[in-house]
C-alpha cells in the first residue's frame, strides 16, 4: 500500500510515517517509480507504535524495544515486561504528583487560615520548603 493509504488507515499524517521511516522504526519497499510501498506488517507495526505512544512510551523506548528484538515485531512476553515497567514508572509519577498536590492543599489551607491580608508570603513559603525553591 502507498503512504497515503497507510496514513488514512491509521489516522496519521504521511509526514509522521516518513519521520518514523527516517528513524528506522518503519520500513518500506520502493516501487519502480520511487513511491514507497508498505506491507500489512508495517500497518500492524505502526498501530503498535501509536498505541505504545498513547500509553506513555517514548519513541526512543519503542525504537529500543524494536532494535533489541531485531525486527519490527515484539513477542508477547517482551511486551508484557515493558508494560509492567511502564506501569511502575507511572505509579511512581502518580505518587510524586499526589505528594505535590497534598503540599499545595496544605499551603492553601495554611495561608487561608492566616487571612488574605497576610503580607508575609515569603514566610509562609519558607515553612513549606520545597515549594519556595520551586517558585524561585
């Protein structure tokens, strides 16, 4: 199939497909007229790449997985291990974000209790340590 048809079937711009091909993640054959020709396997690989990106994998991680496997296909066990690692990473990010959220809620409560007229904002921020550093 030609690049336009592949792009329509997957729902991306042809430039994205050309970009992925330039990175070596996708492969195409060339027809006599120079047009790219993609097989059904590329359609499947492209769907996997897009799905992996949608759940948080970077293109670099996807490229590494494909290169380590030595082909444009991944086996199920390999995918499961990578998904588990991504889930652990996501859980850690959620925990960090929850901690920051809790700190913000505490700051709002503390500063609200002291009143809107309190001019000593730097004192309030100093009490909350890491937030002061983040704001400076």
